[in-house]
């Protein structure tokens, strides 16, 4: 007799459940996605654990639990308040209560779990994904895929070794109108594109000067730090402000720049640069914020093309009418993709010659769930990769390269402003100061390995 786990996994591999149609509605006339899920039964759905559910992770938990072919089995968070809130929300959606498991490693021991969703602070992204891969699980990994370039290369090696599915949260690669825009670009709608300008703006307040404080009773700060060398708890770190500390975060460049730089790289069909420069700093406030709040990164490629990213964390003035976007310049015109599922095409006289508008409301500055319905398509692409071996829209190789571009920008920023890089792999050439940031130190016993 077959093991029940094997039977369920055979079903998942062979089932012909719809993908995007399921994520956005019913599969049969008059039959909702939720009622179809109940007919299928929990044991025939993807069983997932989600790690980190305070903000973006809560939105992902809600989205995954709303998919008719998925059940959130474990909620893993070192903040018991966040875990309780997420469990309550997910229970209402999927009509079944997930288990609370503060230590995600214990959830990985459950053979019923098919995948781990990682939505933690950046310093946990690659180490958690690597542990999940070694445990035989698939991974849905929020951007950035790694805290530093070495971790990204480890991730690529681990995926190849264990042959699991790792989908990075570059969700725009699954948004239909964005995909159409990139295809039009590749088909020559503006001739050969050679320059992609990307940007992000916000109006973030000061984080102040943190004070050492007792760790709150609701927080396992030791597990929160995980692979990072231990530092004292401060009252201005958790939850969101860790983004701006190099010890745990990666600044605005990887927090929001990753998305648009990824689209720029996809549109220009480039991989690794030859030269990277960065200028900027913490200009708006004098506080504990370490990463730049104002930054311009330039990435030059061997085919005579250029990507720039402009980040303004503390001034929300829009660029070309949008708070976030990418604008491609080509031989015969320009193509603009803003934060939503829309694009515009202009000729060389700046005449609008084509416009495809949003069909779903998008709030690019929403910190948790700017585009739930569209992101469901990305989730279903992940499931289809597991079930049918379908090509991922944002596999880990592609995700690593796009993440590396903005990591190189940060490294340039921290080491003198200029890097020369190997166009075959993105490695830094002849710069010992910059190479110090290629990896990081880890808490003893926590260093990730392939």
C-alpha cells in the first residue's frame, strides 16, 4: 500500500487543476474556488508553511490560503502576536486553523509540508531557503533572494543540487500586461532599447536614535537574529526599521529597487554588468538609519546599454507621473511601466502611440499587499512548476542575477563608489575593499552551506 504522503504528492503531480483561473475565481460555472477546494479535500492540496507573517508575510499567507489548491499548514513567526493575527486571518479564509510553530525548522520536519514561503527580514532569506531545500521542500522566496552575493550563489548551487523549485517574489514577471509590455519591447516596438531608468520614491519618517531595551515578552529575539551575529535589542529595530541597518537589511535598493531593476534587466535582455557606480547617502535625517535614503545606481553592460536606479526614501515627488517605475529608451521611442499592470509607448516626438491601462487597482506604496489578485498568478506559476515542471516566471537563477545588480550598487556605495565587474558572472575585479561585502560574518554554527 502506498504511503499517504506519496499518494497525495502523486495527485499533486498528476492533477489538472487550473492555475490563474483558480486563483481568481471558480473552476466551473456556479462553483466558487473555495467550494471546489472543499470538494478536493485538504490532503489533495499543496501544504505550505509560511515564515515571517507580520506584514508582507501576512498578505502572502492570506493569498496562499485563498488559493483553492493550497492549504497553509503552519504559521511560523518569532512574534507570537503576529502569529496569532495571521492564524486568525488564515482560518477565516481556508476554514481550517493552521498550526503555530515559532521555529520554522520544526515545520520542515513534517513530511506533509510541500513548500516553505519565506517573508522574513532579509538576513534570513537565503539561509531559510537553503535549509528548506535540504529538507526536500520547495520554496517561495520574497525579494531580495539573499542578503549578500555569496548567499545568492549558494542558493543557485543548492537548487541545482537538490533539484527543487524556488520561485522568487518578483511578482511583476507574472502580471499579464507587464509580460505583454516586455514582449512588445523584445519584438521591437521602440527599436533596440539601450537605456532603462528605474526609480522608487516614498516619504518615510525618521527612525530616531534607538535605545537598548529589554526584549519584549512576545518576541524570540535570538531566533529573529538567527544567522546574523548577535547584537543587543534596540527599541527602533522591529518590525520594519531593520531594512535600514546593514546587519540585517539591504536598504531601499533591494527593498524596492529589486523589482524595477529586474524588469529593466529583463527588458534589455542583459545579465551581468561591466561597471557599477553608486552615489548617495543618508541625507534627510540624522538618526540610526545606515543605508542611503537617497541613492543613484548606474549599471553599464558590454552591449552598450545602461540601467539606472534612483531611490528616494524620504521625498515622495513622483517621476514621470509615478512613484515607482521603469522607462525604456530605444532607437524609435520609449516604453514606460509604472507600478501597476499597465504600460505606455511613446514615439521619438513624445507622442503617446499606445496605452494599456490597469485592469486591477495597484498601490505601489502599500507595504504589505499592493496587488493580491495579480500576485495570485505568480503563486499559481510556482505551484505549476512543482506539479507539472512548468517554467517558472522568476526562477532562482534569474532572481539571483537581478538581486546581485542592486547588491553591487550597494557595495559600490559602501566601498568608494565604483566597481569593475566580470560580465560573465558579476564578480568584482581588483577591489579588495569591495570584496569585503561579497559575503558576511555569521553567528557561530549558523553559516549556510551548499
